[in-house]
C-alpha cells in the first residue's frame, strides 16, 4: 500500500509539473498574442492618421492653388488698370 501511495504521489507531482509547464507556455503565447494585437491596433491608428494627414495636405494644396490663382488674377487686373 505504501508503495502504491508513493507511486501515486510521484504521478501526481509529474502531472502538476506537466500542467505548470503547459500553463507557462500558454501564458507566454497569450502575452505574445496580446502584443501582436496591440501592434495591429497601433498600426491601424497610424494608418488612419496618415489618411487624415493626406486629406489635409490635399485640402491645403487646393487652398494654396486657389490663393495663387487669386494673386495672379489681381496682378493682371492691376497691370491692366495701369495700362488704361
């Protein structure tokens, strides 16, 4: 009977070691996956910011073009009035 208990105890210890090892591996994998999720979230946020900045640049370029056109128009009108 003592021999059987001793074997059971050793088997139980081995099972606990196996589960502890698996648990540790699962925790490492969970941490790695969470880091990937964080990185993907950050990348999505940065992509969104890039798109926003690109839209703002296009709007700014359009506004600059409008102002340059207005300046050219005013300069032409100024030159025309000097000729008259």
